[in-house]
C-alpha cells in the first residue's frame, strides 16, 4: 500500500546474527557515530593544553588546582583513600580499563577533579555520564601529564567544560553496540539496509526523569539529553524517507 516500515536493528552488537527486524519488507537501520565531540580543555602549568572528552553537565571552576599523581592512588578504586591523600586536588587516574567505575569512586571522594587516562571507545555509551569535574584523555597524552606531575615541584591543572567541536574525528563508523546481521529470521536477505546517526544524539527527554548527575546526590533534569542506540538512528532514516515521499509521492 505504499507505506514504509522503518525499524531499528537492535543494540546487541558487535556480535554477528544479533539483528532485530530482519524481515525483507522493512527498512532495517543500524547506528553510526557522528563527527561531533563533547570536550573539555585541560591546561597544565607547563603550557601544555589537551583537548579531552567529557560530559560533565556544568561549568565547574577548576583553575590552577594542585595536580597529583601517586601510584598508590592512581587506580582510583578507593574514595576514602582519595579523600585522605588528595583532598581538593586534581587526581590522575591510570588506565585500568574501568573508567566508569573510577568515575563513580572519585565522585564519592573529596577531590576537586580528575584526569582519567583511558583508551576505551567513547562511542560505546559506557562513558555517557560524568558525575564529577573530570576529563578523559588517551594513554599517549596521559604519559605527558604524568611526567609533568612527577617532575614538577608544584604542578597544577585547569579545566574548562561544555565545549563542542564538529569535524574533530572521522565519522561515520558502525557503533560497537549496533546489532549485526545476518537476520536470525531469514539469512537470505542482507541486513541491516543502511546506517544512520545513532551515537550521542541530542534527543527530547522526559523532564521528570534524571538526565544527568553531579556527585552522588544531585540529579539534574532536562527536556533534552544525549542518547545512543539504533532507536536514535531509525528516526533519522524515517525522516529522510518522509521527505523523499513528500517530494515524490508516486
């Protein structure tokens, strides 16, 4: 009857054969990354400036705060230890492959902020929130920061939040979570059909539900939030299809 059925591919990737909605007569949409990066600017006392990644939802004042690296603290796995050894300082957290957990620990401590060294993908949506004034940098940048902190008598760091940059990274690429084909229901049809923007999409949100957090007890509401998934990608494809149908009704 000329009605387009547009559906999401599912969020069970990157494993093969996890695709949903693989029926031949539906448009099945995968999720891709975008070239927009939500960033923080880290400045050190030696003049070194790093563009890191953060979604801290406020404009915190971190200005020339004492910077600390201690191998006994760098795992960032004890809020009590951090509060005792580095109160009101910016702590450097080593690459332990558990950035989300480290964020939660630091949020319960009394440190002023944190620099997280991580090579995890920022598009897997595991790092969607940032409850403390913290910036994520990669391991190459991390080595320079650690060296500065260890070799300087009074190291300090400043941070700026809520910066957005477009075109700063290569996109689109298939998001790690987007379900891959073939379809379990019918492997004879190549699915998904196409990919649309799905990672960290600014989406309308329920204002009575928490959209972000600061620390462990400040819940922020918003009419919009950043969301990731094939349910973000599918509306993009549906909208394009609607425009095409409007321009070419027959």
